[in-house]
C-alpha cells in the first residue's frame, strides 16, 4: 500500500500509519532516520497536516518514532515491533526491519517433558522433547531470551544443527517437513529476572514482556511451545483489530 484511498472504511491517518510502518519494515526508513515533516507527508499523500500529525503522534506513542525538539521526528533506535498478525519467526521479523538477526545458543538438549509442557504438546509426561534456550539479538544488541520446547518425530536431530546460523522456523519448514500453520500467543508484563538482566544487558528491575507461544503444524498438531522474555524497553508488539461487521 503506498497510496491513500479517499473512499473506503480505513481512516486516512490509519492508512498513513500503515504506509510508514511498511517503510520501516522493508528498511526504507532505518533507525535514526529523520522522517518527512507533516507538511511534506501531506503533500506527498494528498492529506491534511492534521491527518499526518495524527499518524505520526500515534507512532510516537507506540514507540516507533521519537521527536527531538526543533529537529523533527526520527525512527526509533531501540523499539522493535513484532506484528501479531502473521506467524513469523525472530529471524524474519528482524530481517524485515533491515537489521541483522543474531542468536546465541545457551543450551540445547533432549529432556523429559514435565506435566505442563506434555499437556500443551499433547504428550505423556516424561516423553523426550528438544529443549532450546537462545539469546536473540538484532545488530548485536540482545533483545530476548527464548526457551523453545519442541516435539515431532525426529526432533532429536535438531541437536546436530547449527542453531546459531540457522532459523529454527526455516529448518522446521524446509528440512523437517513441519509446515507452520498457526500459533497461539499470550503476552504478560513483568520484570526481567536477575539472571536475564545480565544476558539482556539491562539494569535490574527493567520491564519485560513475557510471551508464551504454541505453534501448530499440519492437522493442528502442536510442535513448539516457546516461553520468551523480551526487553520491555526495546520491543513493541503490534496488532491490528477489525470490528465484526
Ligand atoms: C519467535 C517465536 C519463537 C520461535 C522463533 C523462531 C515469539 C514469542 N516466539 O521468536 O517461538 O522459536 O520466533 O525464530 O515470537 P527463528 O526462526 O529465528 O529461529
């Protein structure tokens, strides 16, 4: 989308927000870039300054832009937005922003599933699952600690993979014959634990976003249950909501 439609259900400021989000997503606008002024945006897209201002203000409030007195509005350095619309993995999300995704494997092993995880992955407690703990980075900056629990036939072969160089989602889909169909995800606010403050390089007491995601393969079979801690100060989750007609 790069034009603003005058007719249709979507308000113009909203359409402009989507256009600007897309520019950041594809890396046309990078962190630290000065964005065009309200007047310039108004001229380019044929909308009023007020409309452009509303779109910019909302993206400032969401943490994607920041304003500097007398200088203008810039693309934020630190906040990464993860959309909650399409099922995408970390590597895809960060790459789409023009940043370099990075992974440090903290541990990778086969472990017996505890009751909770067995229930989520629809197994018997004690069945072996692949448990992977990773620190996830963007342009060398630590963003999240993720703990993934996986179960499918042959999952123990993941022990031999280079999971610092390869995206897990990509491996699942291209090498392990596990198409990723959908996921369920919960978000919860909290504080980064003492142990994770070191990994994430944030001060003790920093805000955290805890996520729990269950990802399903074909025939609604759950194959991954991931618990992650994202730095609250560096991450925004974005979703778009349509009202039932
Ligand atoms: C996301 C998923 C995580 C998945 C990873 C795959 C959340 C909360 N979690 O980070 O469950 O393992 O993507 O990323 O979004 P990868 O393909 O880069 O390994």
